[in-house]
């Protein structure tokens, strides 16, 4: 409510100010405002990508990834407007005097245009900020015809954001036309930021993904090529006769009578994960841009295909967005997550681009696969032919040691151990840079300790930290890579690999799980480093161990999907340790 009141007050106040400044002065400001808006939208995407590229993987400045798109629009607009006004005031010294009525009417009209654009850009940029609320220009359909569908609703009382999007969309195709018009790639610009921020954590989840952390594996259509298939035939919940038909309305709240379903299978790497180590997607965070002879429009997904069970890497399910605030998460601890998005494409439209959390992919590379009906799609899904993530190929096992997982312990320790326990404990007040949950389990962070501080015996359990936090579908697996271990980084196989390659566990299905932390010990300090959302991308990121020292211990921490069988510890594609028999993660 407060942002809506603020928007109304700003429009009226700016209009009033320039109405009283006179027609000529108001007209000059209007021209400067229009030009500043054009400049801001022209540099918006490049500056946002620059800011995202500058964002560090950890530390205070990581918040840039959450505000980059809003800042990249608002700051250039403000700077351009101030610069243009200053320049015109220097050039135009004298002001034209007009009659009082003309002055007020002309000043008011020009002031209203300036106010609309200024407030419109302000609230378009605000929509990209984490937790943006109080405006919500789109929401879930309240009609039984489209439960779970996002559609245009609400917004500012004076729809400055929608008018501004329309003005610059039209200018991008006419007097300010470019090869990449704003209207084509952002047909619903006023809604884009707000849609992305309909997410878990009350809109404070990751709003952007680096293009390097997501890629399209394949695309497909369901239905007749001419778009004549009726929507009730396409939006069935399963392949059984008389199956439930999912209700759907488009972004304008209108039902779609006929068309096709378009699917895109996408692979996410660890950089796309939330802080808890999962990829989590709401239907507002993905959009399909479609074109017909009149122009473009956007659509949000009706369903998401994702791994159904952590223990089965090839078992995928189709989950419908048929209710409010449905957020679908990846399962297990694999380094990469594969998901399939499905969209309704009305008759006469053709997909041209897919956007996921502000990353856009142009769909012009290959011909989509075609399924005549949902039954054929479900058959492909059930057989594993529709969705399939990447697996480790060409694994070199020539120099690998063999570790007997059910054999006797080696010097009281095992090389590979499934346990969320740290192996020691400390008081909560010593946690330093570690984030912990209400159960005193480590969520993420990094901290060093003195060896003598790691003894919480005799201290209340309510203030003792002794294990990592994990979700129910994940198991913590620790690999001892110390000098004396069979999995040592000083062994022949490990010494032969490049330190820029990532350490990883590989299950019997060929899926990789990269290390997300480590525990290092020597006679001077103990260090814990753990971040489920950021894997160790190379051995250069872990402490160095030396064959000349006997006091060093290094354990790598992995998050593994519960129920899978771990077969190999490798660095890149070089196997260091073969586990026999494969160890069940439970």
C-alpha cells in the first residue's frame, strides 16, 4: 500500500512542480526525461551484466547480484537526467514567456509526461529489487479457469510503470528503433522484475543466474504443428484416461483455446543454486517470449520436470504450477541439476527466446523434437528419453587405488565416511564466520580455531556445534585426502592431475558430486569451510598438504544424493580411489 501511495504522490507532485515552472521549462524537462529514459534502457542490460561479472563469490559485495538489474536501470536514468538538465540549462539561458493559461496547461501536460516516465522507471527498477512489495502488478489468478497462473493485476493507482513500458517499447520499434528492440525481448517489461521476485524467502531468493551456470540441452513441442490442438487435451495431469486437466489463463487473464506446449530441458550448475544447495524455481522466474505477426508476448511455465527422487538419477517427474506460491526444488546433492520447463504457446505464436532469472536464451539453434500428444511425452519421460543430465565420461581409472568400503578401518579412520558429524565440537560463541541454524548445525561459512578450543565436553548441548546441516534428500560424505590416506592428494594419481580441476565423487549412474567444503587440521589451527551453494572448483582452493609434514589432515566435504551408491573419488576425470563395493549414501 505504501509504494502505491508514494507512486501517486510522486506523479502528482512532479506534475504540480513543472506546471508551476511554465510551459517552456516543463517542455525542456520532458524532453530531457524522455532522452534520459532512452539512455537508461539502452545501457540497462550491458551494465547489469557488468555488475554481475564484478560480483564476488563470497563476501559483503555478493549483494550486488541481487540488486544489479534495478541499479543498472535507475542509476543511468538519474545520472543522464541530471546531466541533460545541466547541459540544457547552460545552453538555453533565456526562457520563452507565454500567457498564464497556456503556461499552466502546457506545463501541466509536459509535467505529467515527465512524472509518468520518472515514476514508471522508478517502479520498474524497484520491481527488480529483492523483496519488492506493495505494488505487485501481477498475481495468481483467482479464477477457477486459471488457478496457479500468473496474470496482470493491481499495480500503481496511476499505471506509470505500464505506461512507461509501453512508451519505450513503442519508441524501440519506431523513432528510436534498434536491431534488438525493447518491445520484442521485454513485451511485459513492467511485470518482469516483480515476476522474478515471486520466489522463496519472501522474494529474497537468487534473482539472477550467470549465463555460464545454465544451458539449454534440448527443446520440444507437444501437439499438432498448426497449433490446432485444444488446450484441455494438452494440459492433462497424466496419461490415464479422464485425467485431471490443469486450468490455465495467459498473462492478461484470458483462457487459451488451442495451441501447443513448448518444452525446454535446461541444465543448471552449482552457481545457480540457492544458499541451501538447491536450485529452486517459481513459475514467475522463467518466461517464454513468443512472436506472431502482431508482435511478442510472454508466458510463464505451467509445469516443471525435475528429478523425482534423490536416489534415482534417471527418475524424473512432472510437477504442475497449479496453485499459489509453488516453488519446485532440485533434489539430492549432484553438482548439476537438470529441469524441463513447459509453456503454453497459443495458436499462431512461435517461441523466440527463453528467460530464466534474467538470463535470456535465443531459440534459433536447432529444430525442437516433436511429440504428437501428452501421452507420447509421458512415455518419453518415463523411459528416460525426455530428460537426462550430463554424466562423467571417459573416466581414467588406470592409477586409481582400491578402497574396500566394508573392510577393516585404517588406523582408526576410514578414507570415505558418510556422516554429518564434524568429528569434534565447539561452543556456539566461537562460531565466528560460520552461519548456524536453530539446531546448532552449520549452514555455511568459514572459520579457523585453535586446536585447544575444540573441546566442548561438559558444556550444555544447547550451545554446542558438532555437525553440518543437511536436507532430508542429502547425505554428507567426507573423504580423507591426508598424506596417510589411500585417497591422499599426494598419491601417484592425484599428483598427475592439474590443480585447477575439481575434486568429485561419482556414483554408479555416472553423476558427479563436487566438494563443497573441507576440514583442515595441523598443530597450529583447525579450519572449517563449507558452502552448499558453491563447490570447490579446483585443488588450488583447498589448503596445501606436504609429504614432509606429519601433522596435517585434510578432509573434503561432499553433499551426495541420499540413496545413491558412490563408486569413485576423482579429480576431474582422473580416478583417485575406486570404492569396492560402492558405498550406499544413507
